[in-house]
């Protein structure tokens, strides 16, 4: 059985987060293990969205005083998208300096 959750991005595109992708994320970033639903929340209600280098989007949302969840995702078309990766950072300002801001809350 294939399990996944789907939420809508700010562009209204359904973004998939499969269990297989989640396992990959938590293997690479073990600190993310307890943040599954926060990742979905970041996709649906980000504080800021930046442009990636290869057409992907970078959604960011604060989860603790100095920690932000970063979710990188791709919108394939208006009906499909998927999560590439997610991680925690204390360095939100690095995105402000290096990336074009597409949307802010």
C-alpha cells in the first residue's frame, strides 16, 4: 500500500509527500523525524516562498524561536507536485540574500 499526504501550495497545486520520500528525508536529516505534519503545514501556510535554482520552490516557516522548517518542492503542472526534501535551519537570512522572494505572508 502506497501512503501519502497531499496539500495545496500557495499556487493551488496539489503537492505530494509520500512515505518513501519522508523516509528518505528523515534518513538524511534525522532531526526532522518528529516534524511530518509541520512539513505539510509549511507547504500549505508558509511564511515565505523563495525561487529555487532549477524551477523548484522553497517554502519556509518558523517552528521554534530560532528554527525554521525549509521545504523544497516542485510543481510539475497545475495538478501535480511533490516534495523534494525538507530540513531545519537557523539561517533563514541566507535565503533572503541568495534567492528571489516570490511570496511572503
